[in-house]
């Protein structure tokens, strides 16, 4: 047996694995090949390591199918001495930030919202300062569009907060395989498949502005692409992909700071790669002579007319700094590997390759090798993520980061049949992973995650409008209904050039202009809306300074009436408060919507003074069960009537 393994599993909940050193000879598969030529067999690392496999909390597979993985996306990252993850909350179907307690191996929900869309799949990137998440659905609906989110981390509270003016939506509909990377100039790159076409986008000047989608001008992008990955490689961005019609793995590099259309391409032949399933993972490390690329790829040789059990199926493909390629056999057809994950321990120069076996779900197996002399043992490898209660574990994921003794190693997976997350954790010379209270076989709280963190406030919208060009159209999800074509919605240099706002303005003698933005629908608890508002002119109708809406009408409606007073709705009844306002002056508004009582509170402040306040007002539309949109609307009756809004906050 190539690894000394001690495994115990009670009720399939927790396995404990001790990995002794790999042998230096024997138990190895056929020698690796370099462009078809066998290479010298490899020596292997020999640290003693301790690993655990833990059954985690439940999720709803009818809402969030395979939440752990779409290769080569990463759902985990490490910072501040802890592992973190993008995991789904079972009750809501939302993706939240979770923290792994290393001592108990329990995942703790921090409550920070990443994406309210259960169908969305995300790629997570920690750059040392911010958490970036690229998230998208796969269908051709606007609601599936790709979003870029950026979070700041507070180490004192161990909390992530969405930065102002995020998320940014970069596509008009869903895409497949969305992945993210960041180069040394600070430019973000996104790669994805749009109807089978390999497509790239990059940020322009900051993280909020993105250029138009484009197909990289290199060979091998004209046809249908089956899989693609993106990696920061030294002072370049590397793009790895294969077309479905050919046995060619292609790699293109873009020098940091160069024009978008400047790429250098190389390729290598991988027999059986054509028509393979989308099953790719990649990493790059920096060496003294340049970046070294590692890619795990699965072929389609198992689907041939006579697939022999010893036929090769999964390879580790390496591109050396000098541009040469080498391929190393990882698994054969009889091993039935799929959906690989690559991780590198830079402290020991060890590469770990994890894969599902059998291919449609079972357990996550591990093999490891020295980076200096690569070779893998025969067979499936060592079970790493396994549970007797979850017989179809699949969709492994981990981090883009290099690992070492300070980080340990974590791989997350799921079983759609049982609707459970499962993870494996291993020391890499640092503290050994702990066990759930009660020891092996006892989960922290059966059927659930560990106790959540204290309640956290999530910013569903936080728009300052400051990053956008004066006079340009307001984006970031703000839109006018189709009937408001005569008006405009633009960025204004008010109150100042540095402190900008959004302005809706009427363009004709009749009609008003409404500006709305949707947010993650809220059906329980409370929603708070705040905004600075200035009305530029009142005509024959009220200006709506805050309307919090659901699918069938308003929950809350606060207005500046056509006679220059504050007007609000008490249920279906419109009430004039008699409190005067000044046209052309800024006011701070706050509306609190309470879903359980179907009531709302409203407040208008003039500087530090409270001008108007009302509590316990019934919803204008009594039947509303949820809210998910904020709107502002001009008065009507003449052209040039405007409403400006700024520093818009929607929180739950």
C-alpha cells in the first residue's frame, strides 16, 4: 500500500487519516511523459500528516444543486489564521460567507450575504486586501447575469462587508464557468463561456469599471470551447482552454499592462481531450526562471469504442518556464476519476491532486507528489473526503492560494443525493485539525452547522455614484421603466464634483420619470432604506422621494407633495403631513419596512433636525409579502423637473 493509512469512521460522519511518507520506489504508475517521451520516475515527499473528514450542514439540492463546485471555480480562501468559504444557507438558499473553526471543524455562518440567487455559482479570490467574488447563473436571463463583488475584511470583528457601489453586473445574461484572476497592475480579469464561446473581460482603471466582452485573438477560439481556466502567472495572466473538437490544450499569456488584444499562445497535445467533460483545474507558481503552470485535465478515453481499464484518463499537464510541456499520468479508466482539484504546499514543494471517484460521485481521493520529480502512485489514491452516510460525494473545491504549515489544507465537497456538505482538512506541519465535540463519529450539531455568528447587517444596496462619469448614464442596476423614455437618468456633479449623485429629469410637458433598482428580495425581518434626496421642481403631481416596493405594489411610499409638503401613505390612504419642504434642498430620508407586521416607519431629516417622523404605518399594498425594489420619481407636468438621490443604502 503506497500510503500508511489509519482510518476510522463511525456512522460515516468523521474519518481520521494519518498519512505517513510516500515510498521512493514501487507502487508507482507508468513513468510520466514529456511531449510523448517518458520522463524519469520521481521521488516523493515524506512528512507525517493528520487529516480528518467531516460531514457538515445540510443544503437544499432542489434549490442549490452542486453548490460546492463548478471546476475550476474556487469556493474557499484563507486569511487571518482561518479558512473561509462561500457556502449555501439551507433555509434561504442564499450564499453566505462561512468560517471554519479549526479546533472543532465546524462551519460557522457569519451571515454576510454573497448572492441571493440559489442558482448562481461563484469563484472566490482573496488578494490579501479584499475578497473578490464573481458569481453568475447559466441561463439566458438578465437575472442570471455575472456579478463582480468586493468585500473588505475587519479582523477585529472577523466580518466581511460589501464595499460601496458593488456589485457590478458585467454581462446581460448568464454564462458558464465564470472565473476570476488579478494581475500585478491591479487589473481584474474574468473568463467565461458564453454559448460555448471563450470570452474575456477586464476591469478598467478600478474594480468598478469593466470593458466590453471580447474573444482573445489567438488560435483555438473560433469553435466551441469545452472548458477554460484563468490564472495569475508571474507578471502575466494565463488563459488555459480546449476546444471540444480537438485533442489540444492551449495556453495564452497576456503581459500585465499590455493592450487587451496582445496575447502569446502555445499548446500541447493531450490524447483523448476532444469531447471531454468540462473538468479542469490549474495553478501557477513563480520560480527563479519564471512561472510554472500545472493543470489537471480529464480525457474522454473512457468513452471510446473499447476503453481498456488501463487506458490513461486523467493527466497532470505541466508547462515549464521555458515553454516546454510535460504530461504525467494521474489516473486510468479503471480508476474512474473526475473533477480534479490542485493544491500546492510551497513550504515543502509538494503538489496535491484531489479527484472524485467514481466519476458520478463516491468520495474525494488524494494523491501527492514532489514538485521536483513528479510521479503518482497507481490506483484511486487515499480517501480524503468520505462519509458513510453520503455515498455520492462530488464537486470538490478549495482555494487559489498557495498553502503551507500556517494554513493547513481544506477541501470542500457535497452530496446532492443527501443534500449535505462534507469536507476534509489536513495539517501541513502546523496545528492538526480538531474533531467535532464528542470525538470521531459525532458531528458538531447533527443536521446543522455550528451556531451562527451574532446577527449581521447586510448592505443590499450601497450606491454613492461617485465613481461614475458626470453626465453619463447611471448604471449599477438603476433603470427607468420603458414608458419613461422622454426623460433621462444621469450622473450629476451635485452636491459637488467629488460628491456626485444620480438625477432623474423629465424631458417633456407631461409624464414623470421613475428610477428603480432591484435588491435581494426580503420576505422576513426588516429592511432599512436611507438616501439623500433633493427635488428640483414640483409640477402637477407629487415627487416620490422613497418607494419600497414588492412584486404587486408599494409597501412604503414617502413623497414631497405638489404643494411643497411631506406626504405619505397610511395604508391605502394618502396623508398630507402639512410639514413644508424646500425645493432645491437636500434631505436625509429613512424608511424601515417590517415584514412581520406589514408596517413601515418613515423619517425625514433636515441636517441634524428631524423634520418628519411616523411609525407603524400599514403597507400601502396590504397583500405584499416581500419587498425587493427601491424607486425615486420626479413630479410631472412640465419639462426640467428633477429628483436627485445620493448615498442610497438598503440594509436588512
